C-alpha cells in the first residue's frame, strides 16, 4: 500500500514536467475535486441532524489526508461563503480508523455564528470544503488511564465523544464517569448513543444535568456525584465560565496536573487585549508588539523576512496566514481571529498573542 | 509634452481634484463591499475553461497527429486551443491574480502570493517590475520602465540616438519574442550595461529566470514533442505557433495601454507631494482603453479597461465594465479626457509613434496636444532612488532565496 502510494506520487511529480508551472493535481481536480494534494479538501457526504440546532457533517477527505488523528483532536474547516473562505475549527467526533473513508465533525449553530448556522443548515451534500490537519492536545492517551472523568457542557461533548467511541470500538472501556450538562434533554447531542453505550458498559456512568430546570453544575457537588474525582484523570470541555470554574476548583485541590481543558472560544488578554507576543512559526522567531506596532514592523524588527509592498494596505503583498490568535485592522478596527485567515500585516496589530506562518 | 503637474494641466482646482478622488474612493468601496459568490464563480470558471482548453489542446496534438487523416485538423485545433489557453492564462487569469484581484476570497490556490504563470518570467520579478514600478510610477519619465521597456523610444522627451533608427526592427523582435523580453525586463539591462547592478541580486534573478525558462522550454519544445514520437516536428511547430500567437497578442494589447495618442507622459516633479487624488488623475490621463465585445475584453485580460485597471488594479476584473460606466460619468462631470477607440486605431497610433520616434524630433511632428519640451537624458532609477509610498496595488517582494 505504502509503496504504491509513493510510486503514484512519483508519477505525479514526473507529470509536473508536462504541466509546469502548475502541478498535475491542478488538472486532476477538474475531473474530481478530491484529486488534489495542493490543499487539503473534502466533500460533504452527509449532513445528519443531531438536535434542532446541531448537525454532524460526514466529510470524505481528498488526497493527502491521513486518518491518524488522535481522539479528541479538532480539524480546521474552510467553507466558501459569499465567495470568501471562512475558517473554523471543530472537534472530530468520529473515532480514528486507519482505513477510514470519512471523518465526522459535529457543529452547533451559535446564535451569533453565521458560519456555524451555515454549516448546520445551509450546507448541501456534495459541497467541497477545505480542511486543515488535525491538531490539539486534548486527546485520549494510549493506553487510556484506568479511571477517567469527563466534565462536558453543551457541544463540548464532541471531542469527548470521539474518545468514548474509540474506547467502545476497541471494546475496552476503563472506569469512566461522564457528567454532561445541557440546557434541555432535546439539546443533548448524542443523547441516544450515550444511552446505548451506558447500557452496554457497566464501566461507563453518565450523569445528565439539564441546566434550564436544574441549574448549573455546582463543583462542590462533585464529591457526591463522583466521590473519587480526585483520583481520576479529568477532561473538561464546554463554555468558558464553566471551564474557568473547573480550573479553579482543581487548582484549589492541587490537582491541576490531572486536568485537561479544551476551550472553544479565544480568551482575550486581561488588559483589553492590545498588543502581544507574535510568533513567526516557520522562522522560529518571536516579537513583542504593542497596540501601535504593526505585525509587519514587529516582524522586521525581529529580523523575519517579511514580504511587503506599499505598506499602506493597498497592494496585498504583505499578506500572511494568521495561524492562531487575533489581530486588529488599524484602518477600521475590524478584528480577525479565524485560524488560517489571510491578513495584511502592514495595517494590522496583534490583540493578544498570535502566530503567523512565516 | 510631458506634464510636470497634472493638476495644473487640467483646469481643475485643488478642491475639485480631491473631490474626484473621493468619488473614485467611493466606487472602490462599493465594489469591495459587493464582492460575492458570483465573482468567485467567475474566476473559478475562467480557470476551469483555461485548463480544459490547455489539456484538450495537448491531447488533440498528441493523439490527432498520429493518423494521417486527422493530422491537419488536429494540428490547427490543437495549436489554436493551446494558444488560446496561454492567452487566457497570461492575460485574464495570471496578470489579474498576481495583482491581488482575487486575494479577498482567502483561497490559497488563487492568490497573488503564490500564483506562477505560464510564461518565462518568474512571478516574483513580474510583481516588482509591473505591480510596483509600472503601476505606482505610471508614465513618469525615468521612473516607469514600461515606457518603451528599455528598448524602444516611446516619448519625444527621451533623447534620440542613431541606434533608434533600428526601432522598427526592435519592435518586430519584441513582438515575436515578447515573453522573453518580459522575462528580462526586471533585470534592468541598462544598469547591467553601466555596471551599476548589484551582482548578487543579478545572479539571483538570473537563476530564477533560468530555472523558470528552462521548465517552460522543456515542456513545449522537448517533452511534448518527445511524447509525439514520429510526429515530434509537428508538435514542436504547433507549440511554437501557440507561443508566438500569445506573444503577438500580449504585445499588441499591452502597447494599447499607454501609447495611443491620448495617453500623456509626466515628469518627476509630478511625483513630489502627489496626493492620492492626483495619483488617480495621473492614472486616468496616462492610460488608454479600447472598445470591444465581452470576448475581446476577456481575451485581453480586461486591459481594454486600462483606465479602470490603473485606478483600481486590485478589484476583480469582471467588475471593470460596470466600473467603466461610472468612471466615464466622472470624466464627463469633471471634463477630463477619457481616451478610447477601436483596437485597430489604438494599436495603429502606438505603431505610428514607434516608427516616428525612430527618427529625431526635428524630422517628425508631435501627435500629442502640446509642443515638445527640451530633451533630457533620463536613466532608470534604482529602487533606492524611488519614493516608497502609496502604490495602488503593487504587490512585490524579494524572496530571501533564489
């Protein structure tokens, strides 16, 4: 298998003599949009409604994708909306399979989130989307620890579900307690599947909390819900305030080392978020920038070979990929924080720490 | 006559010029805000058609030349499709993508930073010589190297020398070998001749050109002919014909941009303290459009809308027709000339200027409105001598490695 893949890559490389300055993939993708390694991409095969406002997208990745994500990791997905590619990251909810054909991500439509709403209700099967490689260290260790606790809120269930499904698929469920908060039973993603798994495994205990009627999880109650929580390795995923409370609680108990946290939303700096440390990933340099120093100036001061042109936001020569973090456009105050966003470094300043691909 | 100050050349007051600038800014903002799915679909469709034509042309030549019965039609169709594909790629796709017209899509495969086009010049050098030098310093004598491309004498202000008597021949050579002329453009042969070129930079540029040019030559003149077996000669001729057709077409379209009679030249005094609005005005007075149908405009990379392109080099080319309506209305309102005409007339004027200026000024008459100002010997400026400030789209940068 591996050797035939290498031979195929060689053939395509040789083919580039025929297609220069393009690559054979630039032509092959006209036959099948997935036949290209130029950029990772996938085709939406199915959109499965999970709740009223959440859906699972089953995506068939194209060439260059390796099905070796670790359970709990997220992928970037880029969708062209009104002509422009918008990027977001979502946890992969399907377990990794070496010979897999598809991956699944589960998305909840956020009230302010135009893209998430589009993904849940506006995406037709057959749509081609772009993908970024799996990332994140909120993952299931291999082998899993003997005793685990999951504290999840809302759509925070998705990375946890990938972990639970992986253990189910292997048929070896350790001692797992899952505490799942959701406003109402109807909004609980994967409700039926969790019922089934709970029945199938004595080792799996699921606590359901409906916060609209029963209120939020009080961490003091953890001693009654899961008396041995201090002995368990814990994964928490959900809204920011919930994670803040959990982190505090574990720190107070001196157990921060056994807690893994996954945040969905970017946490802004305490000072309102002007300036920060810019990391230039490829060149391995960093620069401190205040709220008035552009990314371009900071990079040049740090000795990074920054592309530039007009230095006034017109020519787009200085455009770089923002890998992580948030920047502000000095011209109009617009902020950009999408991973893989293309930004003009000559007119933008960092808002908190950020990372560029150069 | 070269104009030292556009504002004084026209009858407009300072406030009127600034007002014109604001109105042009408003047109830009309106188009930027309305870019949408339809625009993205346009460039994607153009790329699909172009790659389809290129593939069909190659396959037709490879297969069709093998049988005696299909040989002639296959040769004609194959060379035709290939030439058309090269024209579309260079003009409507490559040139416009490299200006950043489609960067707003956030699509890494259609982006000015990494587009490489199907011609001998490396994209990086094109973006410097064209986006920066030509678009920022448009028609300013001694600053814009596109005035005659360092080969031809295209303005009466350029000092005459007996070598220009050969201009009709140089012109024909430039037209036929256009892609190679363009490939050498950013090297600045004049600086090399005078020994002022940085040798490290020159080597780096030459390496880039050699690598790109080698791949282009291998593809069209070695690999595809070799794959054609006994018909290698026919394939080679068809590929050469396609390249020649693209060269002649690109040459003609580009000469219609700034050399017809209405397009004016400027002196470097104009660059001093030039405002954004005055920059707009210089672009309008220095460029010339030509008229034609939708197909002609697409095949010429929308450069029939040269005025609109120079005002808004980084707005999507499929929007130029609607922008042109608004720009013409502004020209009427402010009583500014809007130079346009049929393609044959515009090129005819450029060709006539080439012929005339091969002779000394005293032997020919000027076709521009004013009498000539005294001749000055102007050399090419290096980047260090140029003001670095607003460039309305000119993306360029030098990579650290070759």
